[in-house]
């Protein structure tokens, strides 16, 4: 996107959220958003904006739009948050311990978390263990985000 297209997109984002954009702030907002969005085409950003709007009540930050555009362009499945991953992990462990054979297709971040926990991954269950799981998951999530969304 060139500067004029980025200005147009910033105005569209603000209008989408029914927010007033003070004209004197436009150039500073465009300057701040540039590093996150200038590599993308305006049509791609405009196509993703409705999905972002439906997921958040508040005006998105530039990096949130960047993540949405990269997910769309690269067909990336966004990772679940740590609490959702814990629930998925518990469901997988319950099936394994009960001999159930369901197809689980966990997100790669959850797979990496389970690998990092090693042999102890199969016995996590207490509140303390949940905190340990979430700490490891957050670490793996940051690695995933750097790899897929970094500038």
C-alpha cells in the first residue's frame, strides 16, 4: 500500500467502528500503521476488515489487522488461546486414558506445547499443572507469532 491507500484504509477502519478520526491525527496514525500494513494490497486489507470488525467491539490495532491479513493470505488457522488449548488438551488426555479413538487435529502450537512438556504431558491435571501448561503454551504461541506474523 502506498501512503494514500493507507490513509484511505485508516479512514475506512475508523468509519467501520463509527469512530471520529481527527484530521490532524491521520498522518501520525498512518505513520504508526505503515510498518505493519504497507506490504499488503489495499483490496486484501479491505476484504479482511469485516471479519475483524465482527470479532472485536473496539477499533483494532495495526498488528491485529496485520494478523488478520496474514491469516487470510497464507491460510493460517489462528491458534486458540491458552485456556482453550488447556480444554482441548484435557479432552485429548481423557480420550487417551479411556481408550477412545477420536480424531484429534490440535493446532501446531498445542502440539509443540505437548512436545515441550515431554513425558509429563500425559499426567497434567491439577490447577498448578494448568498454570505450567499455560506458561509453556504462551511461550510456544509467541514463537508461532514471531514466525508467522513478524515484520
